[in-house]
C-alpha cells in the first residue's frame, strides 16, 4: 500500500523574514558565502520551500577584511565581457579587494544561489558594507524584538483564554438563579392578571344591570301611554256619533 504525503506549502502571510548580521573580518570567503547563501534561501528554517522567498535579509560588515586560502589572493582573477569582440576585462583579486571589496562577497554568494528569478530576488536581500557601519540598525533591532513581541502575544492569548474559562464557569450559576427569578416574575404577573380579572367584572356588572333596567322601564311606559291614548281616541268618536244621532232622533220626534 502506497501512502501519499501532503506537501508543505506555507502561505505568504505565514512567512517571517528576519535580519541577520555577519561580520566578515578574518573569515574565509567560501565559508562565509555558504552561510550567507543558506540564510538567503531560508534553508536554516523548518518552513523552507524552494519556490518561495522564505529566507532572511543578510547584512555583511567589514567586507574589506575577508580572507582567502592558498594562492587565491595572487592567482584569482575576476573576468567580465561586454559581448563585444575584444572587450574582455580581467581584474585580479588584490585590485578588487582594494577598490570594491563588497563585490567579492556578492559574486561568491551569487554563484551559490539558484540561477533564476527567485535567485535574483534573494540576491537583492544581501547588503554588504566594507566597514562596520550600516543603515539597517532599526530593522535588526525589530527582528531581535520579534520573539519578545510574539511571547507577549502568546501570554495575552493565554490570559484571555483563562478569563474566558472563568466567565464560562460563572455563567451556569447565573443561569440557575435566572429561572427562579423568572418564575417569581411570572407568578407575580399571573396574580396581578387574576386580580385584575376578578376586579373588572365586579365593576362592570352594575353598569350592565342598570343599562338593562332602563330600557325595560322606558318601554312599558311608552306602551302604556300609547295604549291609553289610542283607546280614548277610538272611543270618543264612537261616543259622539251615537249622541248626535240620539239628539237628531229626539228632535224629529
């Protein structure tokens, strides 16, 4: 059975680029160049991947005090050609060390880096100075304090986690007390509602009875008045007509 391992591929935001300072005074050129190339490529880190800029910035000071072994100081020659016929230029090591000692370390490191765009980007992170002074003290100080900042951040995170754990431990007690308070409030509201319901019908009942009695008292009175008026009106004509007829009958006789 073949097991497939997942390749490590960090994100750009996860990469951390520090600043390294190397003193070249009294050191051998080849050994210093290998150390610088290792820092630039990032092979000294567990997060190294060959296709990303995982390396650090490197500052090399006292480049004029670099040393070489054997007869290289006398026999080593730096050559460059402008691609035009007869334009080959040869510079001995001794003259290069006098005029451009930074160039010696740059060329040695360039031959140890990848020959592609990534290698050229790595080479831009190399800062070489002939003397002991350099303008990158702020960056170096920031990289040295990075560990302290990370430790402070971790401490804050741990403190926040402890506070959150304490808060979660206190919440259950508050939750247990909360139902009792809610039950008391609901009981009070229920009793108030019952009392209001009991008091409301007692006040409204007399009004309903009075309202029911008033129409009942008015309606019979009106009926009696109309009944008293109507028979009188009906009886009067009936009583008058016989009287007139009786008088006419008595006169005729």
